[in-house]
C-alpha cells in the first residue's frame, strides 16, 4: 500500500459566532459559549480526533493531523524553511514528531490541563447563563452514507473527549447546498472546510479571517464575525479584542513588501495569535 500525498487543502473547524435558530432568532447558548476563549481552546487542545482521521487514513491516522491554518508548502523563506515551520516555532511546537513508526500529537494537552480548561470554561459560561451540555449544530449532506458516518464518528469524538456534560454535536442535514441551506442562514455552530492557496503567500489564507474587510471570505460568510463586529454584545468583547489583535498583526505583515523573510516571520506571529486564541481550529489534511 502506498500512501498518497495530502491534498492541497488545509481543513479547519470554522466557528459561527452569530448562530441563528431555524426561526431566525439568535442561538444565544451557542453564541455565548463560542465567544469564550477557554471554551474554544477545549476544541484546540482537548478534542481527540484520531478516530475521525482514521476515516481518511486508517493505517496512519495521525498523518492527517493539521496543526496550522495555512497549508504546508505554500511558501518558503530564503533559508528554505517552510512558512508553517515558522508558525510552529511561534506556537512552541517543532514540526512533525514520530514515536518509532507512529506520528504523535503536537498540540494536545495533558488530561489534567484539559480538565482544568473544561472547568474554567464551564465556570465562566455558567456565570453568564449558558446551560450545559452546549449543543453545537453540525450539518452533513443528506443521503450520503460516507458523510453520515463521518459525522457520527465526529460526534463520538466529542463524547469520548469531553463526556456528555460539556459539548454535544447536534447533527442536522442539508439537501444540496451547504452555503444556501446552512452557512448563509447562519444555522451552523461550526463547519469543517478546506482552503487551498490561490498564490504563494500567507495573506491568501490569513486574509480570509480579518475584521473590517469585505473581501475576507470566512469572516463575511462563515464565522460571521463581521456581523458580530457590527452589533457586539458584552460577552463578545473579548472575542473581538482577540480578532482585532490578529487583524492588526496581519495588517502589519501585509505592509512588509521588500523583505520576504521579515514578511513571513510577521505573518507567522499573526497566525500564532489566531491559533493561540482559537479563533479557528486546524483539523486535518486529506491523505
């Protein structure tokens, strides 16, 4: 058996910060929860996705693990260093690691630290009226048994990682168009979507998530952070501050146009800011 190279897309969990119910009213429980940094970091650090990766690579599922927002191989600095390796250093991780023949996790925390993070999130959210378990609306295409099985495995990953008292996947289906039936009506808690490079520069990825830019695809169509920015609630102020920090770092990096190495280093700091604040959660590569 010969393992194929990953496809050119980096898949991520894209949160919806302006989730609506089917009747058009705000899904306040989810919106309050996902605005909380500790809650989002539980996705980043506590969610064991190995059974989900095995849906794509049964033999070596951790080959599918993605730890970055930008796809590997998009660009290299003058020393030949992959841009994502610059991001890894900013995050305090160091490329791919192996235990004999098996890849091992890079960004997962210990059981004690995950339990502490879960408790922090639950305490902070209980104080603002969030009820548990938090239901995360997640949609797959109806009539597709592979998509249904993937969603079922993903739901079990949440149960195995967090128990039944914290986060539960609330599975739903759409008929033909995720965009028209789910994303545009803002029904999703999160979607898993892949982005590939249109050109070899980190701005092609990070520019899709920034504030106050009508061309930021994910900010305008998926996370709906643009809608939050237009009418923020008190519980979303920390979230918007995290987004503003990330946006400012992207703006600074974009302004560097005469020194490629400095540009990539600045973008790596911006991407690390996004990931450390769990604004978007790297998920997988398709292998």
